[in-house]
């Protein structure tokens, strides 16, 4: 199983998502086979992404994490440099995740949701059991929110679409993972 964080080098990923996943792992709450894949247009090596993640966890924790705990988490990490709103980006991601069950966490501007979901669908990555998580706000107002939701619905069925506020996201991600392994 994979969690792909689109916007994996962005502020939300660094401040909230990657540290939260690390803390879940440190508490033994992530399944052993779970992989965390950062995805961004920024050209980084996997090693640089791991270093960025270490810095993010250290900042959030107020100190460097214990070496053994971080090494265990770092073994889960991978990175894909690609524009997920374009066919080549979705193809590059498909080459990494293959047919494994994947949660796509879109930690990007809502104006990118449409293009990203369109490319995930075209690459065959939006089919069950894959899911998508959308960060609030979803649009600037009711009509733009409706447009975004309609675009996402073309790729992901409503029962596999999660809309959250990132301050509540840690528990939602934990519940998504727990649902997968409870069935």
C-alpha cells in the first residue's frame, strides 16, 4: 500500500503530513508494508527528500528524532519528480506505484485537482481500491467548489473521495489505513 503526497515538498507536507506520518510510524500505527511517496515538480533525489523529511520532523518535534526510529521511517520513503497534471507525470508515478493500492493525498492548490485527477484516471490510477484525499478549501466559493467536486468525481467515486481539513488530517489518514487492513 502507498500514500502518495502530491505537493510532497510543499509547506503542508513539510509542516504537517510528513511529520504526522513519522509520528504514526514511531508509535507503531502504520502497517509495515506502507510506503510514503513524495511527488513534486521539484527535481530532488530520494536522499534529498529523506533529508528534507528529517528536517521537517526535527522542526515539528523540536529536536532530531531518534536515529533508529527515523531510519525505519526513511526506509518507507520514496520520491518522484513529476508534474502530475500531465500525462508524463502520471506515467512516471504509475511506474513507481504499479498496481498497488494507493491513497493520493493532494496537498496542492485546488485549481490543480481537476488536471491531476484527469491524469490519474487516464493512467489507470483512479480505479478501486485507490482513493483520493482533498485538502480544504475546495474552491473559492460554492460554484468553484462544485466544479472541483465534479471534476474529481469523473475519476474517483464518491465513496473513495475524502475531503479534510489538514489540521484534522492525521486522524483521517490513520483511519484510511486502518479501514484497509480491517477488511
